[in-house]
C-alpha cells in the first residue's frame, strides 16, 4: 500500500510492502531536508540528508529512455496513459499515469520526473524480478500534521548515509 500526504511544501510518502519492507520518505521543498525511514527484513534504518544529495545520487543512476505510448486505461476512475521506460540494459518498466493528480516529485523514488503525471500502476522488471504496484484506493481528506512531518529519527532506527544504502544494493 502507498499513502501520500502534502502540507505546504512538505511531502510524506508511506510505502508498505507487507512484512518485507516499509519505506517512509519525508521531504521539505523549502529547506531541502530529506528523511527516509526503512524497516522490515533489513532492520530499522534512517537516512537524514538533503534533496541536493538525493538528486545528485539520482543523477548518477543510468538514464532511462521514456516512450509515451498512445494507449489508455482507466484505474480508480482516472484515465491513465502508458509510458514505457527502458534502461541501458534493455529492461523495461511500464507506468500507467494520470495527469489529473499533481504531486511534488522531489525525492520521491516512485516518480520519474520525465513521466508527465502520477503513476497509478507500474510494473518494474529488474534482473528477472517483476513487481507490479497498483493503486487500489484514493482517499482525499486532510489529516492533522502532528508527527506526520517531523524530521526526527525515531528511537530504534540506525542512521546511515546514502552511500551505505547503496552498499546494501538499494
């Protein structure tokens, strides 16, 4: 499941992959702060850095060729268009995106800034591993900010760097 929250330049996304892993990212567009919390099979790890560092890391990843396809399908009542992303090694990922939902892409790993919308479904093929994520619920309500946008690393999390994360193969 994925939940996304916005509040005046702050974005928080929560991706829950059952018992395997949960990833929470928090970005502040105004200050450039970035926090990622990961828990699950890898333990509890936190990365507190800046959007500049995250974007520098993204710049070092191989470019994807993006092909916007003249094909549509409806997901959760939204008309979605198809984008095919091809990596240098030839593996393909398929995004079904809608232009009706606007979100800030900064620091959000599930978004590709060259895809002109928000993905409601995507299929990632990597080294023989295929993962399909599909939005099954969209809830439009405002939650009180509270701890939702707090950049403190919770107790029990081990702080690490982006470089250490890369060393884990992520």
